[in-house]
C-alpha cells in the first residue's frame, strides 16, 4: 500500500510538472504573440507619422523593434534610416517666407508671415530663445551677418538688424530700422546693399548706417534680388533681367536676360527661369548649361559652392540637382516659398505656406543616388545574324547560368546562341503575338521563360527549343522576369503598368499581394536572399516577407538592376552605359543607428499618446 501511494504521488508530481511546463510554454506563446501584434502596430504608426514628425517616426520604429523583431519592424527601421526628411520645425502661425543658415551651419533662421523671426539650433532643431517681433507685417527675407547678427526685410519696407539672445530670452534690435525692401550683405559684414520700393540700389555701412558712395542707377521694373561680394553688385529686377555692377565705379559689368521667375546665384553660377525653362549659367563665361529643365518654378537656391541646386515647383516637388542631374526622386515639401542649403551642402531647409520648415539630409540623398561604376558590354554584341536575329534589333537578352548559352529576342522571335562561337543554335522560337520584352533562364538552365507585349509568359526547353506547358497571362504587357535562386518554382514578374508579382510556377498562382509603388514599366528584377530589387526609372528594394518597400527609391533614369559580390552590392544601369553602385546591407544594429538620430532631438511632447507605458530612455537607453 505504501508503494502504491508512492507511485501515485510520483505520477501526480510528473503530471503537475508537465501541466506547469505546458502552462509556462503557453504563457510564453501568449506574450510572444502579444509582442508581435504590438510590434506590427508600432511599425504602422511609425510609417503613418513619417512625413509630419520624423523624430517620432524613428522612436516608434525602434519601439516596434524592441517589442519584437518582426518583418514589419525591420522594414520600419530601414525606412527611418533611408528617409531624407530629417526634421520638421513648427512654431510660426502662418506661412514661412524666408529661411537661412548661418555661416557655420549651426543655426537656422526663419521669417514668417506672422511677422516673427525664429532661430533654431541646426543640430538638435530646438528653438533658440523666444520669437523675435518688430516688423509690422510679414518678414520677406532673412540672412546671417558675419558677426552673428541676423538681418531681416519685411513688407513694412524696413530692414532690421537683430542681436540674437540665448536660452529663454528674445533677440534685440540693433539700431534703428533702415528703409528698404531687399538687401544683401558683403562677406565681411561691413556693408549692406539695399534696394528700395523705387528700384534704386545703394550701399550702406552696416555699423554707422551711413550711405557709401552714390546710389546705383534706378531699375524701373523694381528690384527682386540683390547679391553683393564686396566688389560686384548683382541685381535682378521685376522684368527678369540680371545685371552686374562694379561697386566702385557704379558702371555696368554684364547683363543676362531671364524671366520674371525666381533667381539664385553663388560665386560661380546663376540659375533663373525663362518661359518655364530653367537656365543655369557660368558667371565667368556666361555659358549656359546644355541640360534644359522645364517646370513651374516658385523657388531656387544654390549651395555656397559648386553646382548643387535645389528647385521647387508649384506642385510641391523639390528637385536637388548636381551638375544639372537630379540626385534622386523629388521631395514632397508642400507649397514652398523659400529654401536654403547649409554651408557644406549637406542639408536643405524648405519653408512654405503650411507653416512648416522641413530639413532634408542631402548627404543621405547623395548616397541614395549611388556611386558611379563602369559597365561591360553584353555577350550579344557583334552578332552576325539574319532576320529576326539581327543584333541591331535586339529587344531582350539573357545568359544561361553556366555561361555557355545566351538568348536574344527580336521582332517577336527568340534566338538561342552558343556563347563561345556566337552561332545560332537552332531556328528562332516563335509563339508570342507581339514584341518580346524580357527573357530569363531557370536556375538549372533547362528552361527559358519569355514575356511580351501580348501579356503572356511562355516557357521553352533550352536543349530542344520546344515550347513548355507554361502559359501565364497578366493584365498588362510583361516587361521583366526573374527566378528566385533559392526556389526554382518561384518567379517574379514586372509589367508595363509598374506592378510586380511573385508566382508559384507549380501551382501557377500568385504568391502574396503585388508589390506596388512604381509608376512606369518595370524593366529589371533581381533577388538576393529576402530582398527583391526592381528597376523602373528608379530602383526599389522590397522585403519578400512583407511584400513592402524597404526605404526610399534609389537613383534615377535606371533600367537594369542586379546584385553582385554575394549580394553585398547592388548595381543599377542606365542610358549610355551609366551604372551606379550601392551597398544594400543593413547596419549591424539598425536600432542603435536610429536611436543615434533620435537623440539629436528633444523627446516629442506627445510620446505618451503613442507609448503610454514607456518612456524615452526605455526606447533609446
């Protein structure tokens, strides 16, 4: 009897232990599921506030990753590290007309329709001091003088000089207001070039406020812009004519005809508009760039040095051009009135009607545009063929995985070639009823797939040339194909309407939702692990787990994309053999990098509304 009781007690202990273990496992699964749901929720919130509060977006992305390393959280972190929009500054109670960096790039000044001048720390983007008031009406221009003073012009036809205070104090006006509507300070900060409502420019000693020499000739169309380097005064009038004057003799030193649009210049170049076309000229030679850009321009600004130019159009699109070429896709900045580059050209501040000042990371934008690299000609060059395999009319090309064979498409037919001899292997393969746009070999090289304008994808046996039983149809012309190297039965397709899909070739069914984002025909697709890259003018990276885009689009005017060096390099190709190179690998600790960015900003005041149970140090310790 005692033995039975012992056995019963032992069995009961085992059952209790098993039950307890099961409860622990179940509890862990519940917590894990709850954390996963929270991670996905926070990642979605991070994306939803990205354009209105980048600092909050970064914190929410890190919080999502801390909750659980879900694919959505991973995607959100990558997005925060690749968005050029760095900061959103609020404080003005109406539109913002003027923005300027100081000469060290450490402070930012903004002037608003509300008549206030605000100073910001250009590293933390915290306000410095209290808003400065003095103008009766809107501030129309702002700049920093060399000695740290801030100079403003307003609709009250006065120019005012301000000494900036620190901490919680407000700035103080230096001296009496100076009559004028537009101004420019010389680099040493000793003289001010002024223009009045009558269109007469003159020079004034900034310290004594006394005139320096005689006024310059009157501009009947009024003055819109002045630039003064100490020896040459540049004026831009209401008729769109730019004139240069010798500051000592008051004699004209050159003239450039433009239009009544915005203008900007630095020491080397001037940009203005003429009948909706942007003109960029070298000031020394007055030679015009041969890269015309058209649009409805409302603001232009040059960086202090070189040929880095920002243009804003009436639809809110801001393009950043280097040597006349856009670095990346345009920024969406609202109704822009003013822009300014930091002295090193690494930051761009935009301001406009929505009361918001936005700061964009131009150094990151350069990285998103990619590094130039050299290309090599394809194996289809110098082919001797007869119609429809004539090399001059090649519409698509693909090389077999072992490099022994390649295929070309011309006039709706497909030709297979021996890579060593450049001889055609057999009669052309026919079946498509329109142009063949894309070809791809299967990973084992036994099949060749083709896609064309007839909306179909067809399969061919590469040994015999016989058509296979695959015949997939889509709603638009097929413009790109790629096999997943890890799964020979998974195919990515791109169409002329910009849609990308994954297909299970065994089931002949799509896998997951489409990849949506491109607005032009997809011309190239590449796989690398859990990443998918697509080209359609720009290049986009996609997460295969979530079918969502990773980060911002890369480059411009690119039609091909491929992964190289074991997936550690991403190469995009464009017209005339241009190629650009990126490193698509993540930083080893994206959360730490996002926190490093987040620490530059004060904790958002509404953090508790998103994370009621967590504090800032808990997210980024």
